[in-house]
C-alpha cells in the first residue's frame, strides 16, 4: 500500500469520524452549543435574582421545594430534551396530553405552583423574554445552591416546546429498573456512568413515598407516606447520600443498585465510593453533569416559542 493511499484512507476515516461525531452532537448536544450564560444579560438582567427570590419565599413555607424543583428539570430534560414540555397541562384544542399523568409524575412531581409564580414575576419584569425551560434550569441550580450544594454557571437560551411526548415520559427511569436499564436510559441521552452516579446524588434531599422504597411501607402506612431520601441531613445538599448507600440503607432500589447490582463492581460502585469520600469531587462532578443534562436538545429541533404561561402554548397569560 503506497504512503499516499494510506494517508488518504486515514484522512477519509477521520472525515467519517468527524461526521459521526457531528451527527451525535446534533442529535443530543446541539442545544448546548447554542446556549449562553449571558443570554438574558441585555433583555432581562434581573432573571436570576427574580427566580432566586421566588424560590427563597417558597422555601420558607415548604422546605422540600428545592428538591421538588430540581426533579422537574430532570423530568423535563429526559423527555424530548429540556423544552419545558413537562409543564404543559392537558389542552384538547391544542391536542396536548400532559406528561404530568404518567406514572413517574402522577401524584409525585410537584412544585408547579412555584414555577407559575416565577413565570409571573418574570413576565411582570420582562414580558415574553424568559422561557419556561430556562426557568427550570435556573431553578435547579438555585435550589442546589440554597440547600448548601455547589453553584454553577447555567447556560441559557432554551426555547419552549409546543408539544408533549407521553411515550417518552412513560419511559422515565423507574425506581425498580435494574442498573443496566438505568445506564442505558442515561447513555441514550449522552450521559455516562459518572453522570448517573453524580446526578442520583440529588437524592441527598427531598422525600419519597414509601411505595417506592426498598423497605416498602410498614403496616398501616399508606403507600403515599413520605420518607426522607437522606435520613441524615434531609434538606441539605451534601455527599451523605453516598455514605447511606455504602451502608445498604438507600431509600430507592434504583439508588442501591449502583452498589449491589452484579455489574456495579466494575462500573458505578467505585464512583459511589469516590464521591462518598470526597464532597468536593462530588460537587464538581454534579455541576458538570447538571450542565450536560441541561444541554439535552429537543429532538424535534429548536422551533419552540417563549410561552407566556408555562402551562399553555397558546400565549395566554395567567
Ligand atoms: C436514576 C434515575 C432516577 C430514578 C429511578 C429516580 C426516582 C425517584 C423517585 C421514585 C423519587 C420519589 C418520588 C415520589 O415518591 O413521589 C425521586 C425523588 C427525587 N428525585 Fe429522583 N430518580 C432518578 C434520578 C434523579 C435525578 C437525575 C435527579 C436530579 C438531578 C433526581 C432528583 C430527585 C429529587 C430531588 C427527589 C425528591 C423530590 C421531592 O422531594 O419532591 N432524581 N426520584
């Protein structure tokens, strides 16, 4: 084989490789490429302060709110990308079936009233500027910071989707999924094992219904009875959750599988141990993984709108 042929073969291979990477980035990461932390600096400079103030107020009455808000961002991004679709209510005229009724959200996802309050405050300050999808991304970061966790720069500029996806919402990770299923669901969205272990670290705060827990409900308890996800520091964002896992005491089976599943030893378990021993390392990785999750693009493209009312696509204000 001549040197020039070898060279052109190598060149062609790298062009093909670059094309494949482009396809991957376009299918999952394109939104990230178009986002910028300074997106509202000119059009709505008070955005972060407004979101923070509403969450702080809500937190006084309900300590669980920060946890509930970050979970909304997760359930939004995992279904059709981070496009605020989770916030849409049923709307027969617009042929919209809400994602709020799928098993992972029904009588479980909460905090929608706080998102409404944030949106109302933002519409008062700068009408039609800040997307509902960006509200969820910002609320997630602020919630973690308020609970004592890391803060990070949130890329902004998402647009709101005009449709929901029930099939995909039905496929949200389940607390009863084996580890390989969880890994696959994350991998399909460009998130690796480190992201999985870091992001599940959000179970360092908030509550779960006993029907979803490893020990299930005790006699006489209703299936909706709440338990703290982190029994040591229930409302603080720290790395205690990983210590609980190491003692085999995680609330959700989907938490514990990161140590107990047969494939955990060579995948997730070493990461759990690492984060348990080093909170700084966990915080750093958590922030990186949150930005990655927040970059998941709407598969339908970027033809969304800026909703005036996060629950409706037809521009009606509240
Ligand atoms: C690996 C996949 C995951 C599964 C199977 C899962 C499952 C669950 C379940 C079953 C609950 C309790 C819901 C209820 O009882 O009503 C819960 C709560 C929660 N999840 Fe996850 N989760 C996962 C990943 C995540 C991620 C990636 C985040 C955020 C980055 C997150 C944040 C939370 C928070 C903060 C709560 C408490 C919410 C509240 O108190 O309102 N979870 N999760």
